[in-house]
């Protein structure tokens, strides 16, 4: 499977993302600077986490208007896969490739810890390596991960099974205590209507080898490799 | 021409920052603050002197970048 990782000024998780692709798929991803206007011929484009443009104006707002974005749109429109993590998720909502918005955490605090996620849709190209309803561990590190969408959009997401990950407790229950940022209905990750663009706040790329304390994040990359 | 764009959160969108400000005002002894909503003020200086053209440019800017219309409203003032 061939992959590319977009790099914007202020992004800081691009090497973690590249390492995850390399470790799991055995192929070195191509790093693509934001001023490029063409993408290499790859199966997956990852939009990594960090603080593009210092989160100025809104998280991901400036990056979403970068020269590389039309090529990203074309890649998605062609049905190829796009994985946005953390700031990458924020960038994807700002481009309109994913619905809704990521707002300031309800606690107003930056939250850096490990959470549990429930895989609510294991039939996507990003989650086929997991079992439906499986509870996985995943690190989070964000100040603005409070997912918001209007009621019509939420009904559409729920009705079409497009909520892929939800914050949960160890038993898979969706509770207020297990929700780290106030996201509506505990939403941690969603896909677009076509199912080829995934955005999620947690960092699966940071739980892919024993040294990191677990392998729960590998499933995303294994699923993508299968789908390619 | 100078312009001012005010971006505010839509009604129904929770504003935790506004809530924190409200709490701080209360702790300072300011009673009777029923609600606080925080927004952004963006000041621009435009080359054009034509008000209609400025209005059209600013609307385009708001729709494309300055506001996220999923969660925010914007108001344009020409000064």
C-alpha cells in the first residue's frame, strides 16, 4: 500500500504518522509539503495532527485553504482513502470533506491521556481489522476535540452508520465520564457519506508498537493495507 | 475603505469560553449576568472605495475563510 502524509507549518505528528505506515505496511510514505499542488499516486493520504498555523483563526482553518487541498479533494472524489487525525480531522471538517466542526473542549482544558474507543462501525476500509463493538485503547492530545454538528447532520451520521468511533468506558458504555471533551454523543471519529474519508481526534498512530504500550492503533493501518 | 467583521457562535452552539467568562464575572461580584457569548472581531483595510464591491468581497471572504458557517454567524460593517 502506498501512502502520503501532508505536512503543514505547525504540524508535529507527521513523523509518528509516517512511522505507523512504515511499521505496519512496510512501505515508507511520501511526505508532501502544503505548497505542492499535486499528490503522488498513492492509496491513502494522511492528514496528521499538530497545530497547523498555530491554530490561528480556527483550528485547521488556514491549512484547509492550502495549495495542496484541491489535490486532496480530487483524491477523495476519486474514492481513494483519506485519514485525518486530530488537527487532520479539524482540517478535514474545515475543507468540508467531513461534516460538523471541532470546538473547544467543554472543560476548556487541553487533554492528554489514554481513552477507550468503541468501534461502532467495523465495516469501513479503516476499521475492518477490528470487531464490531470492540473496545480499543487510544491516546488523545487536544484542546479542541469537542465534535459538534447540527441535529440533521447528526441524524444522517447515525442513520448511515457513519459514527465510526465513540469515547467509552472499559466496558464499552458511552458515558459522560468517559467523554474527554464534551463531543456530542461521544463522537470520536466519523466517515464521509462515501466511506473513504475518516476523521478522528484520537491518535492511533501512537499505539502501534510494544514500546508505546500497546498495539490497538495498528488496526486502522492494517485495515487500510487490506483495502488497498 | 475600512471594514469590521464580527464573528459569533450560532445560537444553540455551546460556548464554554463564554461560560468561563460568565463564571469569572460572577466570582468578581458582578451579579445579574445571565449569559456571555464570546466572538471574534476582524478589522480589514480594503483597496476599494466602492461600498457594494467591498460588501461583496467581504461576504465572499466570510463564506470562504473568516467564519465557519457550520458553527458561526458573521456581521459585516463598512466604516
